[in-house]
């Protein structure tokens, strides 16, 4: 199978490519190859690349910037996926498209199910939801994979930010009323590769069995403060500079940002388990692996 993987310079895309190489021909598509900000150019590029499966983790992810950069966010997160999905439908090519917990409003205290009502709180969430709608209405055989709180040992993310700040600051103030599951890019990539590998002979049937959407995050829950505390403990256990840093709890209302974040980002994993037989490892286990990679550098 010839698999086009977009966003290969991002966290999830970079993690996906090596895993797919074990059983597929990988066609990496960074922005220089496929520019999502230029939707008109996409069909011709896809014609030339001739994929048999498209995997799209690429997105505009600058949540706060999106509040004032709405047109670009919608171009990349909504218009481009719609064009890709239309091409996939016309060529009978399966599509895996990534989305986010930010399509929900963060209310309540139970994990969100795939068919729950959406209600994004910010422009980023609105643009990703619009992308979901475009994919669903395209007629393509598609699987929308919603995830949250993504991080890795490399790139720009909460883990890397904490590692750097804990080396520099005596105290950090971290939000403690937003709840979710920190999820490593490696976890996401491993699960998606397993889904494709297990159903490579009939991906449309597998996607249909999932009703076109599945939630994919680590097992367990915590807050951003709890995540930061776990990072600090992990750094200390590995003898890395951070021992003197303390972490204070703050409420979201006391940590002003441009874009409102959902308080409840928990995602239900029942469909992932029941349809695909995948039970993600705990977030603490995945974090330990990423910290080991950081410590080894």
C-alpha cells in the first residue's frame, strides 16, 4: 500500500512515518510537497502522488493565534481537508483525518463520546469541527481520529516547554482545573498504524464499523498541573536539572489567554477498544518513555 502521510515535520506525522514503513510504501508530504494553505493546488498534487491511503495529522494548531488568524486556520483546518476528502472520494482512496477534543465545549464530568453534541469554545475548535464536517460530507471512506493534549520528546509542546522552564524558573504557575489525558505522539502513531495494519485488506469496512470516528488518547486522567508535577518528578528521578522548581496551582480564570480552553477534555475510549481492540497504555507509562528519550540526549 502506498501511504501518503502529511504533516511529517509535526509530532504525530513524524511518529507515523517510521511505523508505516514496516508494511507500506510511505510517501511523506511536508508543506513543500502539499501546501494546505493553498487548497486549489491540492488535487493536482494528489494526482501526481497517487496515494492508496491518505493520513492527515497536519493542522493549524496555534490555538491562541487562531483567534485573530481565523481565515488561515479555516483554510488549513477546514477547506484543505474538504478538498483532500473530495479527491479521496473520487478516487476511492481511504482517508484518516485527525481532529481534537476542542470540538467539544468542555462541560460535564464524564468522558466525551464520539457521537456527543459538539460546541467548540474557540476558533481553533471551530475550524477543526468544520474540517470534520467537510470530511464526513465528502463521501470519502474516512476515519476521523480525535485526540488531545499531544506531546513528544521533540518539537514544541507542553512537555518540552516544562522541561525548559523547570531548568530556568524557581516557580511555575500551572492550570489545575482542566482535565484530560496527556497523549504522546508515539501512542497515537502506534494505534493508527495498528488499525491500518490489521485492516489493510478492507479499510472502508473498518472505518464504517467505527461510524467514521474514534477517540484516541492515553488511558487515565490528570490536569495540566498534575502533568507538570509528573514531569518534574520524572526529571528529578533521572538526575536532570529541575530539583528546585515548585509548581503552584492556578485556575483557568487566573491564567488569561486569548482562546478559551475546555475544562473537560476527557475522551471515551470504548469505541477504540470495541471496534479496533486497542486499549492505550496509561499516560504515566508513555510519559516515562518520552522522558527517557530526553534524558538520553
